[in-house]
C-alpha cells in the first residue's frame, strides 16, 4: 500500500481550484505512467529500480515533484 504521497495530495497537486482532478483521472494517469516505466525497464533490461522502489511509487513521486501533469483534451 502506498501511504506517501497520499491520494488527496496527488489530487490537489494535479488539479486546481477551477478544474479539480477526479480520483479516476488520477488513477488513469498514474497507471499509464507506471506502464511506461515498466516498458522502459524492459527495453533496457533492468530488473528493478534504484532503491528497490515499485514502479507505481516512482510514478506517484513524479506527479508530486511536478514532472508531469494531466492534460485535458
């Protein structure tokens, strides 16, 4: 289970007062990024991430650090 960053913190980080982000949108965004990380690892032959972190934790931390954002079509 992921405790940090919390789901509420991730939702606040992605959204704004004018356009809040739903938990569903957060889930889709994190799952897509997690799949990208796994594909990158497979293409480079890596078996695990530095610090033995899970891919989903890396994706959540990237959102909290502002490395990517939600874009509405």
